[in-house]
C-alpha cells in the first residue's frame, strides 16, 4: 500500500493512478478514498492522473487521537501533494472533503491548484447562529456525535437512508451501496470520527472561499438531507471570486455515487 508519514508521525494512505493533469479527491465523513471509485475510474480513462487519500483517522490511515480538525487535515494534504509534486491540479471535495479542499486551496494551493470543485460541500458554515439563521441546529450534530460514539455499528447503517435518498418514496435501494458506506465507515477510528463532526459542522470557511482566486465549481443536490443546499451552496457561490453553481432537483447528498454519470460529465465539462 502507498503511504506517507506526515510530520506528527501519522501514516496517510493514498492511491495514485495514471499520468496527465492531476485530480485530487477529498472524501466525506466518515468514509475513505474508496468513496471516489466511480470518479477515479472515469477520469483515469479520460487521461488524467487521479489521486485519492484516506484522511487521518479514516480508512487505512492511522486512527489518530489528535489533529482531527480542518487545519491539520489541510496540512496533511499539503504534505502529500508536495511529496507527489502535484501542480496544476484540480481538487475535488465531497461534503466534509469540500471544506478540506477549500481550506487547502486557501492556505497551500497558490501555484499548485488549477481549479476547485465542491460537491455537496459543508462550505461556508453549517451551524445555525445569529449570523446564519437558516443553518442547522447544533442539536442535530450533537445527535450525530452521540450515535457515532455510542451506536456506531447501527448508526452507520441507518444514516445511509437519508444520505442516498433511500427514505424517499419510490427510491430504488441498493444494499451494496449501503454496505460499502458501512464498510468504509467502520474501517476508521471512532475518536477521529467523533472529532470530525465538529470539524465539518463548526468550521467557518467564509474567508477561505473569498480568498481563492482559481475557478470554483459548486455542485449540490436540492434534496440533500445531510447538507442542505440553501445553507451551503447558495451562500458559497456568493463568496467565491470566480464561481459557477449547478444544483440538481431531487438529487441526494451521495449523488457522486447514485448519479455518477451526471456528476462526472459536469465535472469534466468544467475541467475542459
């Protein structure tokens, strides 16, 4: 397996396939690089170099006790992209990975990044407060924290229903997709997963979005039950300097898996 050891001793697992312009994929909570299978194969066949990694505490990387927050996540990516000497790269982040991608772009991406793509992303800020009255009440995330800490095995099955829109009338449930979500989640460390809930829900990415100069594509499903698009995508597009947004009626949070053909085509068009 390909791994690097970052400065605090954490081992970071990654996949690096192909040649050509690099595309770097940032996965969501509590998943792994494997969540990008449909994109890795598609873009590899289109002639790109595709890289996906397991965030610290997730997948095959070290089950970390410390550093499970956005600044360290972005620093880990910076170490990996420097090690791989990635330049003119496209960074694509889903959900939590969207926050990570824009934080990396803002802090480390100068002269290395060509474009950023945010899919179902948590940016700019999710928590309901006086500055974000339409946000998600913190009690929702407290419930996710409690169930992750105390009921992870069952919770990681239950959450796949809203994640993939399988709780909607007429939905065609694919158990293999649910099982794969559960498999990825259970590979990771419980402490890191609990910590990451704070990272994705309470980190404010407003200044990151404002500071990035490269083109940014925002893709979001209008039936996203995990990260509501009116709280995130519709606000994020107003903050970026050079942005484009596509929203999809009826599509769910996990649309890179459930609607890979549509998402891949729109990503490819934006890259080209």
